[in-house]
C-alpha cells in the first residue's frame, strides 16, 4: 500500500509526450472544423447536425470518460478503503452529459418523451439541458471548463492546497491538460463560428477522457504506467472516439429505417397540416426566413387555430393525442414549417424529418427522406 502511494505522485500527471499528443489530437478538432467551414460550408452544416458522427463522437468521449472514472474510483476504493466520491461524481457527470447529448436515445428508438419535455423543451426531446434557460446552460458549461479544467489543476500545484484537496479526496486533472479546457472555454465564450458549441462539446469530452487516464493508472506499478503506455492509451482512445462516432452514426441510421405504414401516415399528416396552414399564410408571407417546429410556431405566434385543425382531427382516426397536441410525426419527432422569401421566389412547406430523423431539405426543396407538403409556391423554376 505504501509503495503504491509513493508511486502515485509519479503517475498522477501525464508524461510530456503523452500530454502533448493529447492536446494536439483534441485541438485538431478546431483545425478540422475550420477546414470544413472554409472548404465546404454544406458539409460543415451537415456535420454539426444531430445524429451525425460529431455528435456520436461527443457522446462516446463522455461515455468512455464515465467508464474510466468509474474504474479509477473502484481502484481507489480497493486501495485505500475511502469513499471515492470525487471520481464517482465526475463519472456520473460524464455519463449524464453523454446521455443528454443523444437525448437519451430518443431519436434512435423513436419513443415519445413525457409531455413535460414536449411542452417545455424547445427541441421537444427528452433532455434536461434544453429545459434550462440558455444563459444558465452556457454559464454551466463555462464554469465546468474553467473550474475543473483550468482553476482546479492550477490550484493543485500549490502544496498547501494540494494537501487540503487530498484530505478531502479531491483529485485535480493533470495541469498538462489545461490547454484543452482553456481553448475550449475561449472558443465557447467567443463563439467564433456558427455551431462552435458542437465542436467544443467534443473537445470537452476528450478533455475529460484524457483526464481520466492518469488516475486510472494511479495504483499500477511504475513498470505498467510507463510513458510509452500513456501515449498508446491516448492514441487508442482518440481512435475509439473518432472511429466509434462514425460507426455509431452509421449504425443508428440503419436502426431508423422507415416502415412503409409510418411513411404513409406521415404523408397523410403532412397533407392535413398543409390544409391547416393555408389559412395562416399571412405570417409566413411576412417573414423572409422562418424554419420552426410547428408547436413552437403555434406558441410563438398565437396560432391556436392549429390546435383545432385537420391535423388535430386525425385523433378520431387513431392519431395519439400527445402527437396531435405537440405536432409530432410517426417517429415522435416534431413536424416543422419552413417559409422562405427571396425576392419573388417564395416556398413554404410543412415537413417531417422522415425515418432517419435528420433534416435533409433546403429552403427551396424537399429532399432525402424528408416528408413534406407544400402550401405556398411562387417564382420558382418549376412553376
């Protein structure tokens, strides 16, 4: 036991080469985002959408971090007999963030969340962070990035503070990882690019994952905690996150394959919504661009007539009441309304993301497996 404790200081932080590799691989996320943004704006936009490889990689980074911190907590418990509350808390935090990232697999399995989330979550998904006011949500992200990733490891460098933290079983991440968290904080605060937050989430997840590696090795022998091993672990876990994210994106799409009866139901429901919107056209006509969930549209513009329209009347034919009340498609995702005005060109339609639960349509065209119905068209080549 004593020898293990004496060795712990030598493995508590990254070896320089492993730390540099961890920082380079994580910060490469920004380089890739910048490249996509400059070279292919459409691909950049598609990359940051839900259920793409980026989102699944973020999920996987936090999930792996949760598992590694849980293992570190178990090892500390066996080695010291103390309750590893800090590592356990970090593990639970990472697991919560991972599941929030994919809305607790709602879009994968197409289940309908409780009515509270449909009403109070602007995305109409089962996650807590979108129920909280956006200002508080952003503040929480900044506090975690700056507090856990920057302030805590810097304070830990001072011996009196370190002794105090050790007595409370608080374990700071390696100071070598400070650049990851600091750059993530600066990028999130400045929001230099559109959808910056999506890239920061992946960087944050990788930061927590790499922060879990030194504590994981805390009770190993010096031989098994070599610098070379740390570098291999960093590279291996990075590959797991990147390649695993791509595979999960592919696999989840296969799970969402469309059933013919649901596709036909969506076509019928979109047609009913088209007739409902024909009487509310004035709001869309006054907007240069509008793309909102139908429920959000009704609530924002006080279009309560839609609650009593033809779509709502489909309840008599078997449409579940919650789907009718919150304008959900057969896959329990929101119906959307898109209104575009570009000079004389105008194109307005209601649509579902379809079986893959991913938007593929443009402002002037319904594409992919999206299922929609046009209720206003003017000045387009097809007219």
